[in-house]
């Protein structure tokens, strides 16, 4: 059953999505007004009508719904990249992940969702305005219990004594390598997300000093191409989500 204070996703007949918090108030749309208090009488999967008789399907939002509706500051790490970071690094429930370059908190939310209530995400951020935006988004997602944001430059060092994984969205991830060697547990992953190839090249040059500590590195790029599916024709869409960044994976030996 839906309860007061829950976050709920409403979808209208056009497929437009609305992320709302259940409370005793009216929610206005161009298809009519919805009394959000009436959601407490519903279950997920049911519908609720507006005052104009338009039906809105009720779903429980997932992290993608939350990220799509959250407040943006800097450019976010896209789901296509977050997904492969989690999959290739084997990030799991109960893990402790150190993150740096929190930005708007999109990758933080994906990580927090995976590590679960028994895990921890410790995020380093140097900009106070970005940290505030990310904190609000993390609270909206309901993950404040497992995420800590530190206003500190990770280049200067890592406070924690150990971590299962380190995930960076920073321009100079090579500056974190000496700290990662001390903190990262054997078998854990050091992941660097960088938009430019020259950053990858610079990182690999710096890595030579630390090669004995890591298994052979892996660099990937993720491209997503959707398809149009119609009765008379199926073909790739004319636009696609192409390059967003290079992702480098190192596994601690």
C-alpha cells in the first residue's frame, strides 16, 4: 500500500512522467488536477483520475526515474556508463565505495542503490555548491542512510583506511593512485571516468610507477543506439547517445 510521504511516479496517457510526494494537496497538470492524498488508498499498478477524468497510472519510481527528475548542476554520468562501472567492477551489496567528483550525485545514487543499506558510499567533492545539490538529490532518492559527502579534495589524500572500490569522475585521476594503493582492498577496483583520450594517456603514463599493484588495465567506451519499432519498419534511430567518456578499470593485486 502507498503511504503518506512516499515518492510515486505517475504516468499519463501520453507517457509523460510526474514524480510526486504523497501528501494531502492538489497536483496540477494540463490534463487536470489530482488529489495526491487519494494515493494512500491505492496500490502500485492502479490508476488515479484527474478532475477531468484523465487516468494516471501509479508506479513505484526506480533510480532512473529519480535521476531523470532530479536537480542538475554539472554534467552527470549517464546510466549507460554507470551500469558498466557497476557491472565490470562487480560492485555489490554491502560494499564500501569511495567516490570523488560527486557533481549532481547521479553516479552516487546508482552506487548507493547497489551497495544497499549495509553498504557505504563516501563521496569527495571540492565545490560546496555541487555538494549541496548532490545532498538534496541523495535525500530525494532516500539514500542518506548510506551516503556521506565530504567537502575535501581527494588529491590531498583519503581519510578512510580501506575501501572495496574507488570510483572517480575527475580530470586527473592519476593523482589518486598513491592513495588508492594504500586504501584499496586486494581484488577491489580503481575506476576512472574521463571524457578525453589525452586524460587516459596521461593516466597510463603515471600508472607505470604503480603497475606492480594492479592487474592489467582495461579501457572501455559505451555507445547506445536505440531502434524505432513500427509495424511497417524497424530501423536504428537517426540519433544516438555516443561518446560521453572513457572508463578505465584497474584491479588491485
